[in-house]
């Protein structure tokens, strides 16, 4: 940021001495605007301040703000307005929140459950129950795959197992059913999740 500011100052000083470059003429107001945009884009507004009251382009660095920020550098700070919780409880609740958000991502991406807008209370509860059960099954799959040492993720397992099809053909009065041929990889997944093979 300091280099950028010095370039702006050098250009303005050169113009004041009669040396102009190609392009539009620089102004102090324009330099302030460009500098402030660069500071904002770099998310440094807490530390670097442009002096808008000065006649010539000028800025300052807030060393105290930098010192305060260095105290928290590399640390995750959780702030809450609930005074009666212990620090360990706050951390646990934060981790649970992250777990819930991860669950919503799984529902949307891996399980492809789209949001449905219900009006009736029974339908809202039914939809919530279906989403909850899908997430529980997904987590059970993940735990079983991990416990068996399988490298497959639940998403991969669902994709592979989703290729198994059940066929039913009716010829006259007789009905015949069958399952598509399972691959060795699919059979390993059934075994890893302690499920009966089809």
C-alpha cells in the first residue's frame, strides 16, 4: 500500500513541477479516491487513513490499530452476548453450528434435496423429517465407510450404488424380476457398510 501511495504522490509532485504523463491529469481528490478504493479492497481501512482535510494528498498508518490486530493474529475469536456460558460451551456450540451448516450443504449438494415451500404444518414437519432422516443415513454411511477403512465418500457410494437397477417384466400372466449385475466395487461398498448384498 505504501508503494502505491508513493506512486500517487510522485505523480502529483511531478505534475506540480510541470512534468505531465500520458493520460488524464491526476488530481489530489482523484488520488484520495484511488487510494481509498485500494485500501478498502485490501481490507486495510482499520489501519490506513487518508487525510481528507489536507491540501495535498496525505495518509497515515494507525500503529496502535496494527498492534491491537497483532494480538489476535492467527487466532479465531468467538464473541457472544450470552454471559452465563463457559468458554468450553461456547466453543462446543460454535462447532455444532459448523456441523449443522455442513449438514445443510450435504442436503443441497450430495443428497440433492431441493427446498420445497410448504404451507400446511403437517407437510412442513414431514419435509423436515425426510431431510433429517436423509442426513442421519448419510452420516451412518460415512461412519461405516470410515470404520471399514474404505476410501469412498458417501457421495461416491451413493453414485455407485444408484446404478443398481431392479427390473420387472410381465409376460402374459407371469411377472419376472431381476437386479442389474453388480460390480465388485459395489459389492465392496455393501460389505463396508454392513448391508446385505442384493
